[in-house]
C-alpha cells in the first residue's frame, strides 16, 4: 500500500509499505478520507517533539472497517467510522473528572501511532479503550466525517467560552477553524458573528461561504475600532482568537465587552508565547479569559451529530480533494491559505 511518511522537517516521503494487520484489541480500516490542517504544516516544517520518525502522519481520519483483532466486538467489515485524534489515557485524575482534553498522558494519532495518510491503517487498542471510534451517521460522507475532528475542537472551545443565545461573537482568523467557529456560534444561538482576518483574499474566500454578519479586513481597518463601531461601543460578548497571533490575543482584550469572554483558541509559537495584557481591564471589567485544547471522544461524537443534523454544515468548507500521492501538495496548499479545507482521498 502507499503511505506518506514524515522523516524530518521538509522530508515527507511517499513509500510502498506492507498492509498492517490488526492485533488483539485493534481495528484495521481502509482510509477513505484524511483531511489536512495547520498542524500538518507545522510538522512538515519543524517536526514535533512527540513524533519519532519515520511516522505516517495525518490525524483527521474517516474510513471503513476491514478487520477486527482478537477480543474486539461490536464492529463488522464495512462499518463506516471516524477516529479521534487525541487519545486520553482514561485512567488519570483529569480523565476521571471528565477533563480528557487536558490528560497529561495523552497520545495522538499520526504522532505516537501511524496516522491516516495511508491506504490502510490500524486503530490502536488505546483508542478503542476510550470509545474513540465513532460510527458515521447515515447521510454523512467520509469527507465530512473527517472534518468532525477539528469541529470537535471548535465545540470544546465554544463550550468552555460559554457561547450561547443572543451573544455577539468575534472570530479572529478566517481559516477552516475560523469558518467552523462562525457556524458553531450560529448553531449555539449567537445573535451576531463577525469574522476578522488580515488577508483580504482569505477573508473574502471564507466569508463568501460562511456569511458572517460582518467581514473585517484587519489590514485595511483597525479591527478593534470596527468591532466597537458595530457594537455601538459595547464590544463583543465573546472573542475567539482562531489564529496563532499574539497581536490577535492582545486586541481581543480591547474588543470584548464588560463581563465578556475571550477564548485563546489558537496556540502561539513556542519561541514567542508571551503577550502584553492589561490585567486591570480583566479586573475592573470582569473579563474571563479561557484556553481550549483539542477535544474528547464525546466531542467527536457530538460533532458528527451536528454535521448529520445540518446544524453545522461542513461539506462546502472542503474546497480541495487530492489523492494520497499529493500529500506534499496538500500541505503546501494549506500553508498558502488558497483553500479552506483540503482533504486527502487515498
């Protein structure tokens, strides 16, 4: 079978490999879609401390069951499945409290285990142990199901930030995650959703699909002033920074309302993670700042349900489909920002 293996920064190789076999407690699947994201770009450019090369990468996975290993029940050949990316241990104190997204023992598909840029793959026993294989609902395509993983992360972030009925929400960053945040906010009852992006071309591309109430080009206007103008000086109830930008995080504090919530959804570069923050604004205006890290198996299941019900459409966010041989091209397309969501179809 064909696989895309990461060997070193800038070195992803397309190789022939023997088909893996499902061992005890494992499932073997035929990968039908594995979508790409900004994390794949980071791995390609810089590697990752959890990846010991060579490693088949790709973590937004959907496919169909080919075989079940000894001891695995409840799955049959041909079952359509979506697979979690982040694997909590299910045993630590945090998992016991239901906080699986911050499990200190967390492992990941495409990092600790071979991922989905392959024709076939094995789902580890640890994934099945935490109920991390989800049936794809009827009417949901493999491509849509692969996008359930990032959508699950968006769901986690909006739950933590408390996005709800009547809120005015600002989403900073018009990539695929930003687009999903716009749609998720609407599904959760937001009254208005504004999308902010520095790059005019990317903003227009995304806004033409998800239709925010306002599309704000940060390279052309002062985004803080524009949000304040649109809210008659009040500010937004929720600001979500879906971009790896310290400036976006600093600006969020200037565009959020009193008693508002800020979600630092996008992480910052590890060599530049410090921002300037006026703590008196947080103190006197009773502002809440929260983080968001990945998703749990339950978030993945609920994301699939949101797609199946039509509450959060994702099919039109998939703007490019490429074969497995074009994984390097897909990663460069993601890096260029010329597409919303790119999916690989092995």
